[in-house]
């Protein structure tokens, strides 16, 4: 990279006037969005706990928290059924959203997300293999296997994408990579189903997923929290690097970034977050596609803010989607993945129609 290019790149990234002009284009400040999401999260949790097949008074919720009585059915429902499910929805949604934000920032591919580029499908495939060949492993080790499967799925998609690549525009390659992700995801899903049938483990796998997040307990919450915290800390550590990488590899290199090292850490973070989320809740799709785009539209492209805001936004989004899934046909529940797909598929088609350009 020439000296003039490096100077221009540095000014583009760090010039205060450029930052001020960009801030003027924002509709919300990041701190205000975090405040809104915090309030929305509190309201969402209360709404989730108090409504459902059986409505519970808010006073009963406070009583269950402050003076728990194990003989009270409603107290048990609040603290042992609905509250861990709400917390899990927030964590899982945040994991998927942060993973999608990192993938889109690192690859500059607006169509990148765990569900579209084979990461979620690979995690599920790893879990199925674990059930088939290592059925007595601990919960934590099964999550590690899920992460290895996520890495395998992502590498397979990028390998197929490289084989199918041709000399064309960057936007066309984005769409082709998404198509490769869809093909590999379908293949891994078919292999997973075949392994389940051959080894007779379909019931165990279904019990593991428990219809998404419907069957989670506090054990699942305590299991996923360490992985989520580590993944979020890593993502925040490399957030500034991802911001520069989203400007282009040449710009990032000119600003002194070790691009390969940043991508390696980013990939590890994505595998950890997605693997843990899929192990607990199953491959819930499109959160990692929708939420980062909406977040960038609201606050701009500084990933020091995009990552934490995407995590909170994704958690709130999945919490509300799971709340609605319990309202559709009570006392039966609609799988939350159906609701996320109803929003995600049109959003994906919109982005694909624009040739992979990411602006809303």
C-alpha cells in the first residue's frame, strides 16, 4: 500500500470531523439505544414471566422471588420454568447476534450469519456425531464438540465458495457464498438426520434440543454463561480491529492491523458463541443476519458499539419472539425458529435482491 493510501485510510478512520459527520447521520446514539434496550429487556422479561398458557399476577412474581414456596405451583413456574427460559433466550439471542456482527464485519459480506454460512448446521452436525459415538460425555464437552462442528461447517462453506468463485464483482461473490452456505447446510442437515436414524438417537437429539429453548433449566443457563461471557469479552477486545477490517483488508493492513490474527480470533469467537448457543437451543436461524444490519442502521458502523448493542438487541429479539410463540396457539407452543424465519427469509431475499449490499 502506498504512503498516500495509508494517510487517506488513517484520516478516514480517525479524522474527528469525519466522525462528527457520521454521527450526524445516526438516528440514535449508542448509549441511548443501550438504555432503550435495557428498559425493553426488563419489560420483556416481566411480560414473558407473567403471560402464557397460565397468566400469573405480577405480585405473585415478586412473592416468588422474595418468599419462594416450593409448594406453590405458580412460584415453581416463575422461578424454575419461565425465568430460566427467559434468561436463556436473552443469552442465546445475544450469542447469535454478536456472531453475525463479527462475521459481517470481518468478511465485509452483508449476507454472512451463522445460519446462512453453515456455522449453525455444522454445530448441530457435531452434536449428532457426539450423540452417536460419544453418548456419555458431559454437557460441557458436548458444547466443545458443537463448537468443533461449527468450525467444520464454516470451513466447508468457505472451501466450497472458493471452488465456485470466479472473477466477478464482490457483490456477486457474496451471494454465491450464501448459496454455498445453503447447500452445505442442507447437506449437513441430511447427514445429521441419516446418522440419527441409523444409530437410533433421534429421540435423544430431540430431547436435547427440547423444541428450541422451551425445555431449558437453570443447568443450561449456568452452562452457557461462561462461554457467552468469554465470547463477548473476546469480541469487545477485537471490536476496534473489526471496525478497521470492515473498511477493507488493505486499509486495515495500512493502519498496522494484523489481519490474519484478527480473523483467527474472530473465528474462534464465532465458533464459541454459535456452538454454545446451538448446543443449548438448537440452530435458530436469521438472528445473526437481521440484528447486525438493524443495529448498524441505527447507530453506525463502529463495532465498539455495534457488538454490545447487537448482543442486547439479539437477546431482546429472541425473548420477544419466544413470548409471541407462546401466544399463537396456547397451550401448545409454536417453535420460535418459525417466527424468526418468517422475518428472516424476506430480509435475506431483500439483501440478495440488492446484490448483497448491506444498507437497509
